[in-house]
């Protein structure tokens, strides 16, 4: 590879039209870096396949494949090719932006990758991932690639409402997933990060289909409107409660958990508005964290919500699930929340949040033994790392 291939590549990538981005990346990387082939694969909505953007190529399973390993571990992985001349290798480069995993960039090299090539490849993948994230707002190309079957209208509404599927900072790693991915109804999650706070909400809208999706969309929009106006979570909950009640007069409402994290201290302010269930894993102890139950958003329109507080410590994991997970029944009538949920929590403890959520959903589906879930579901996982001592010192000095 060229000693410093990024400057010219960056210029070409940033100036490419959104729908031509993949062709630009492919052509320029092949020409500038003298590689045999380039492939961009995007993860599908269900997070089971990596789908090539270029048509005519077969999707690659995430499980038990080299590309899937690079995606899951977020590591650069080299793969020797048994077919073809010489010592050709594929270099699998994860594509992610602030922890939100998009897919994998695969570069075919004529020989074994050097450390310089690995480093340069990772830098290229970072540029490509950021360009994909921006281009995705201006073209339907990548959304079409990611769906392996048609999304229902309700699912389309819910996926468009999400801020992403993961987010990482120095203080935390956060990931979430909706299920059924292609026909989810009213379950959703939302977050916003600032210099000193993380606001996270997990919502379980009542009903099914587009009515549930529209209800959740209304509530999330109200929560965001209040948050972006500088309101705290009490006023956020109040505005959402009033807005939903004004529209539905109490006939429809949403169970919502609102969490406001202070990044410097780990202090968390929370409102349990008929919320989903939250579990905390600290050391070897896994337990449900219970709050004083308050009324769901939109039930009466004039509820005075009160805040409770707790503190997260470095190493803590919080997992939030909707009732569609907790109350799911197997064909034999066994509730997922009775035993299997705790087993899954422990089984995924060492996985990063994005992989933990993906595994959690797989176990949840396995519990149904081939039958369709009766309710939609959301799983959100947050690992708290906390500010390092050095970071706290710099913050205090500033």
C-alpha cells in the first residue's frame, strides 16, 4: 500500500455523490492501493447477515465466518485464500462510527498483509464508515441493501426513529436491538450524549402495527422536543404525557423508562413510567433493579412524575428489556423472564454490548422453539466504564 493513502482517498470519498460512494471507494482503493478487489458489506436489520452492496454477490453469515468475526470483534482480520495464485489474502476491516457497527470492508491483497497495510486499511475503513453514515441520509441505496425482506410500515417508522444501534464514549458502551426486526410495532429506544450527560429512554408502546408505531413516534418526538429545549427528564416525561393524552385522551399510553446519567460521577436520575424491566450486573451479582412504579405516559395527561436516583460503578452492566421479552412464553407455557432471561444475562456477560444484544435476541427467539413471538421486543445493554482518573483531572482543570 502507499505510505499514506488517505489524503487523496479522503478527498475522493468526501466529494462522491451518495449513490456513487461505493463505486468511488471500490475504484479508488483498487487504483491507489494496487489491490485486486474491494467489497463493502452492510449488516442487515436482523443482524444475521452481511450483505454486499454490489449486486449479484451472496450475503455472508455473521456466525462462523471470517467477515462475521471481524464485525463481531471489531478487529482487523486477515484470511488466507486457498484458491488462486500466490499468497493472496483478504483483509476484513470493520466499519463503525462511534461504536455503531455498519458492516465490513474487505480488501483483497496479492500477498500477506503487512502491519503497515493493516494500519492503513483500518484508517481507510474509518473514513469509509463515516462517509457511509452521512451518505445514508441522502439515498435509499444502503437501506435497500440492508433489508433481506420487506419491512412493514410500522417497522419502517420505528427504524427511522432510532438514533442508531450502538454508541460508545470513554464513559460507556451502549447497544440496542428491536425484534421482530422486519415487523416491530411500538417498542423503541432513544439516546442523546452531551459533554456531561447521557439521556437514555426505552419505550414500550401499547398496541400493534402502525397505530403502535405512530403512538411511539409521537411520544419520542415529545421527549426529544423537551430535551432539546433544555428540559430535565421530569419535564420531558410531563410533555410526553400531556402530548399523548391530548391525542388519545387516555385510551392509548406508553410504558417508558427514562434514565439521565451524569458522566463524571455515574449518578443516574430515573423515572419509571410503567417502565420496561432493568437488570444490573455488578461483579458476580445479577439482579433486577426496581423503582417506584409511576403511571405510563399519556394515561391521564397531568401526572407529576418524581425522580429516583442510583449510581453506576465502573464495570457495571445494565440491561433493559420490554415486556415482550420478559413475558414471552415458550410453546410449553414457560415464561422467558422466569429462568431463561437470567441465564442469558450471565451467558452474555463477557460479550461487548452489541454482541450481547445480538446473542440475547437469538436466545429469546430460540425460547419460542420456532413459533412466532406474540409481542415485539426491545433489548438495550449498557456497559459503564466511567471517566478515568486522568480524564477527571483534565475536566476539573478545564
